[in-house]
C-alpha cells in the first residue's frame, strides 16, 4: 500500500517537473529571441546609439560666395561670426542651461520662452521613443543665439558643455549699404515654416538664405556646403595625444572629417560706380528708378530703385530687433521702399511710346513722314476733345516726335487699330516678362480690342486707340522693358535678353561658368523708318524746340524721348493727407541712348509723381550719362597708362 502511495507522489512530481522544465525552456527561448533581436536584428542600431554616446559630430561652417560688380568690387561679402545651438534632449537644465543662458545674454522673458521650446522638443522626443526610426533621426537643435561675442565662443569651446554647440556662421555684409540693395537682395533666417518646405536640402533652423535679388536667385551657387568633424567626448586633457588618436581609430567611423565647400562667387554686369552716379543724380527726388543697359549686349550696367533700404540691417546684421523695426517702417512707408521699381512696378509709358506708334504707322503706310498735321492745341474725335501739350501748329513726323505733339499721334491713332499698336509693343518686349528672374517681375500691359471688350461691358470706343497711341489709357510698361526696347531702337532692332550675371567663379577666381549675351528677338523694322524716328529722338535733345533741349548738358551726345504720364488719382494707404497732392502728380519719364551716332548705352529714368518729364527726368538722365562718359574716359586712360610701352622694340 505504501508502495502505491509512493508511486502516486512520484507521478505528481514528474508532472510538475515537466511544467517547470517547459517554463524554463520558454523563458530561455524568449531570452534567446530577444538576444537575437538585440544583437543581430537591431545590433547596428544599438551599436550606433552607443557610439553616439561617446562620439560628437561638430558642424564646420561654410563660407557664402562673394558678389562682385563688373570691375571686381565686392558688393556682398562675409564677416566672421558664431552661432550657438542647443540640443534639447542632451542639455542639462539644472547645471548647464542657467550658465549658458546667462552667458549669451538672454533676459528673463527670452529665457522662459526658450525653455518652453526645449521642454516641447523633449516631450516630442519622449513620445517618439517607441518608433523604430527614432535612432535614425538626427537630434533636433534649436538656435539659441546668433552672432555671439568672442568671449562667449572662448568659454563654450573651453568648457565644451553637453548639448551646446558653437558653429561658425559668417554674417553677410554689404559694403555699399543701400546702393543697389534691390538687385543684391538681403538674407533671411530659415524658420520652422521655411524649414519644412526646404526639407532634404541641407538647411537647418537658424541658417540664413537669400530672400530677394541676386542672393535669392543664385542661392544654390552662393550658399556652399557645410562640413563635419567627429570627436570623442570627455577626452579633453585626460589622455595623451597618442592615446586619443588610438581611441579615435577604434571608435570613430569614416569619414571622420568632411571639409566644407565654400560657395561660388558671382560676378555681375553691374558697375557700382555707375550706381553711385545714379544715386547722386536722384538726390532731391523722393521716388523713382533708373536703368542702364549696354545696347550691344543687353547687359545691365546699372539699375537703381528709390527709395531703398539697408540690407545690412534687414539681414539681421545689427540684431533681430533692429531688423524687425526696420521692416515695420519700410512696409508702412507709402513710397514703397521694398518694391523694386525697375522690374516689379508697371507705369503708363506716356510719350516715350510714341516712337513705336510711329514705326507701326510707317510700316503700315498710314503716314507720310513729310505730311504735316495742324496742331491747334488738341484733337476732336467724336464728341470728345483730346488735348495736346501745346499749340504746335503744322508739324511732320520728325517735328512731332521732337516737340512731343499729341495731336499728330491722335491723328495717327484714328487711322490705326489698337491691336496693331499692341502688336508692335509685343515685338519690342512690352507686355511680356523680360525673364531677368531676380525679383518678382511685372508683365505690363499692351491692351487690345478684346481686352477692352472684356474689361468694359459697353462697346469698344475709338478713343481707347488714341490714348494708346500716346502711351496712355491702359498701356503699362516696366522701366527695364522700356530700356531694352530703346536699346533695340539704338542697335537697329536686336532685342536682347537682359543679363545681370556675367560669370560664376570659385573662391580662387577660377571661372566655372560664363554667360554670353542672348538675343530674344530680331525685330523686323525698315532701316529708313528707324532712321526717321532716330532723327526725331535726336532733335528732342539737340533741337531748340525739343522737349529736353533746355535741360541738356553741353558736350553730351544723346538722343531720347521725354514723357509725362498721367496717373489715376488714388491716395495710397498710409499716405499723409496733407501730402496727397504729391501722389496725384504725373510721372516724369525720359528714355534714350548715347552717343546718338554710335550708341553704346540705353538709359531710362522715371521720377514717380515728378511732374513734367522734360523738367524733372531729363536732368537726372543727363547727369548720369555725363558721369558714365567720365568713367569711360578715366578707365580708358588708365588702361592706356597700364599698357606696356613698345618704344624701342621691333
């Protein structure tokens, strides 16, 4: 009996033993699976994580490319600067954060705001810990301070606090200040919104990139590529150099260092001395623009918009607060200093469009250049009387251009179609973007019969054509378009693509890419018809009855056309009620080329709300051409002096 009981106990023990063995086997199997997962499946991830605990990657800042003018003068450069970044998941908020925030000069409000950002990033990182990709994502960094003092840099480099990084980030510097600011542009900070749109392009929060102008258009060439250097943490002063090198060989993976690639330099066609000449000539004028192009190549020699701004301030070179305050004042100014008036604004061309109207009439055989029209101060068309600028009596084509007789062109407008006027405008580049691509470009408008029909519900009226014939009505052009069109008149009908960048170069001056002149279109124009128009343009300046004769400068050989463009009486937002009269004045134009016989440059000047073109725009253009002539003579003399003497040689 005892034997049977003993056998029953043994069976119970064996059953329990089997369950125990099964449990142990399952536990060891689970541990084995987990070990396989940790060491084989996720081994690379954990090794990388362990390595990151002792390896630190330090960014090596790059140098942004320099912008130069046609003669090699530096228009945009860099000065040394350092930026402090914080890694929220690594910085010690108890010991390191109070010291660093005090060192960089944060006040209590800024400190609290930044601390909130750190905690937000930490909370987000904590929520993402279960993600399989958590170890593949770079640690998020926040910009703490831009352009810190050298004392701050020295302390941070010496102490090397965890979670804080100092990166060399040169500050953009513009030696000529406001001069040519719209063309050059300025820099802006890459904020969170912009960073999301630039994902994958190598930017990070706090970086600077071009906002407008050349800085923006050629950003990909100018920016360069930052480098990287790997370091081992905690080795400073503890080991010999040989030991450090041995540890680095063991733990640092290749590549240990990636050298930064400096940005490309950009050489422009602009002459900064000519820009300065325009600025001097525009003194006393509140707003306007001047553009000069080479009639033989289409290259921009100068382009100035007034009023301007200081890119050193708006780029943040004097601090964020100064930049914000500057933008606030700029956007509140009714004269619109942030608007590039050379390409982004369109104006009625006024009488500067008359040469193109004349070419259309001559081409279609609608006018005889010797036939005279009697101007008695206006032109009666239907029930409306269109006024002229004066009583010119009997004038032919050349005299009508020279004296700017509206009546002559009203008479031509009664014979020609508005579509024909628009067509010749399109031939010379009006109503089409030039493609310069620097700043947002206005298209301008060459209105057609269909355009007026869509715009106005009533039937098309012939008076619209008369207004278009003298550059009024709905016709609008940009200053650059008009300059290129007059360059085409000067060179015989070649309409060039405007060129602002001459070449791209490396930092040592090696030319990487050069941009030759490009022709947009060869305008079909009869040479004799063009010469007739040119004689009229020459008379504008040199004939005693010419509208620019009184403001001419002796010794300046120049041809051109004045224009006084009427404006719609609308008061701009923010304008002083006591100064509304200014915004109701006409725009003053002058468009021309020099020298008259063998043109080299075309120039267009507009004085916004300046009044009569002959009185206000002509003096500006004349002074600029005079200074251009002096610069040309000075440089030619310098070249001749620098040329090696050939005396005594065979």
